[in-house]
C-alpha cells in the first residue's frame, strides 16, 4: 500500500491548481443546479484582492490571484449527515495540521492571513493566551511556526464585517 502523505497531497492537489492558475475573470456553472458563482462579488475574494493590491504584492488588477497561496485549515470537511467520532475528528485535525505545516514549510510565506477568526487558528497554532480574543482583527506579529517566521494576522470572516473597515484593520496590522 502506498502512503499518500502531506507532500503527495501538496504536490498533486495544491500545486496542480497553482500551476494551472485560477481564473477569476468569469463566472462558472457549479454542480447539478447550474448556479453561477462570481468570485468578483464574493466578500472574501474582494477583501483578499484589496489587501493584495494595497500591500503591493501585485499591482495588476487582473492576475492578482496568481500572486497568493490560498489554503483551508480543514482539508476534509465534517460529514453533514452524521456526527463524526472523537477519534475521526482527532485524526482529521492532526492530518490537516500536518498538511498546513507542510504548506508553510514549502511556501515560506512572508505574510500569513487567517480569515477564520481566532477560534479555529488557536488550535492549529497551539495558542492558549489568545483564546478569548474577540477582536475582529488581531496581529500575532512575526509568528514563529517552528521552522519559519511570518508576519501573521488573524481576522474574522469577511462576510461578517463591513469590507472597507475590515480591509483597513487588516492593512494596519500588516
């Protein structure tokens, strides 16, 4: 049996999409319901785009997405029809954390922005002193991931805040 660990997942799932560049210039049909999704209207993507342009990571309004690395903390979603066992949740978390660490090791980003809120970040970064932070945006400074340091900011989900205020707060922390 071949073990497909975090490096396999990174090379075959994550790098595949990066190498084939995400195209944000048009809507696409999704699923059997043929609902249209336009990332140009999505609060998350609009927030990220403004930050990328304002920080000078990219000056081109059309290909800005090819200058960032996007990842999700949880690579495997919980099943919506049944409750997962504690063992399954723990295993899932450990694998997701390992993949996240591998992504950071491989990419070595200068900046890391979490758009999840502190609740989810604290588990992945083993934070205990930030657990009760209710701030919309919080800087972890030049956070040490154990093998790499990156200026790290944690923000609440962009769908929950006024975009201009959120972007301004995130930029102030960077």
